[in-house]
């Protein structure tokens, strides 16, 4: 017998129907039916009489409702006490693409650890579509995503946009296109691109953009490391599309040059994502709060860089 099943049972009783309960709780009706059946199978008694389109509590259902109300009240009280008790502790499993894990999150993690030393942070890198799935399946407490604004939302996920992430095409400082006033897609037809990993959202977007303009995408070079891409670009192996935040230092130091390409087809945003049904522990609540504080700084930095 699970708390979720009792919550569903109580909602069915309150709304006098499984369809209405499913709509209000955001479940498929089949899920509500399965939860009620699981309760009946476990208890060995029917909880409802089905009379036409109506459902009526049986005697056993009425007895269970009394206990369900008590158990759910105790459950809510326990959550409330634990949420408010003492300093955040436990473990947070956080997903993030490498570009964010390496270039945005270190100061956030450092400050969080200084505030809440009893929370263990596990940072798990990966591609965004995989991390979405892992959040949906409860394998991650929370994840950062870097996606286009056109990416479809999922009703079981809560997603907060944090900052727009401009993309830039970077090249060696002596590259012929470095002096071109306006780089267009025609300039890119004969270039060798150094790609991020398969499944990377902005790589996929850029490849679709090039293909739509009749540019054949060379798949010869693929890297899982941004540092490897930047070093290979600097060595003259090709050019690459990367988030500006990941190459800001190299451009400032004159190791790479940003081409004058102004045709970014879709905005890319850094987002924060967690499951809508996940319990927001004190540790997770403080993490979300701190990330949102940092996102204000990220937006200001991005606006200044864009203005410059």
C-alpha cells in the first residue's frame, strides 16, 4: 500500500469518479484505475461498487477512507516537520551538459557547499535528451538543460528558463574568415567543423540549419570534450559552433577568434528541470534558490557581453 495510491483513492472519493480524479491529478485514467485495482488486490476486497456510470464506496471502502485520511495527515505532518528541521543535508544528484558543468556551475557549487556542507553533490554530465528522461524516471533530482526555445515541454516536468546562451562560430586567429565582415552560410560550405557529441541540442540545431541551406555536414570530427574541441580549433584543424560562455576566456586572450556570424537560427537557453511530483527537500529547495540568484548575474553578464 503506497501513499500515492491512498492519495488517488481519496481523490476518487472526493470527486466521485476516476475520470475527474485523473484529470485533476494529471494522471492517465488507466493509471488511476490501476492504482485502485492494486489497492483492492492487496486488501482482498472491493472498494467501490460500479453502478452504471457511478461508483459508490463499499463498506470496506468507507473503512479504508478513515484510515487513509489519518495516514495522509500523518504523512503531510512528517513532510512538514522534516522540511523545517535543521540544516539541509543528504545528497543531490544533479545532471548537466559539460558546457554548463565546466563553465557555469563551479562557483555555484562552491558557494552552495560553503553554505550547506552536509549536502553531498553528485554532478552527472550527459546530453540533454537523456537527462530529461532521467529526471522523468527519478534518476536525477534535478538537471540543467541547454535547449532551443522550440523544444516541447512535458507535463510531468517543471522547467525554469535561466539565461539565453548565444552561440558563436570560433576559428583559429589566422583563419581566412576572421577578417570577413559578415560570415554567411555560403562561407561555411567548404569548412571543416569540429562537432560536439551526437545528441547535443545546439549541434543538432546547427546541422539542420546547414542542411536546410544545402550545406553537406562533415561528420569526420566528433568530440565529447569542449577543451579538446577548443585546442583542436586553435591548432587549425577546423572551426566549431559553441556557446559563447565556453570560449569567452580564449577569445579575450587572443587564442581563438569569433567569426562575424549573425544568423543564429534558434535561441538556445539554459534551463533548470525537475519532476513535478518530486518532493522538494530543503537541500533541493536551497539549490534551486541559489541557482536562480546566479541566473540574474548570468543574464547581466550576457547582456553586457552582447552589448560589447
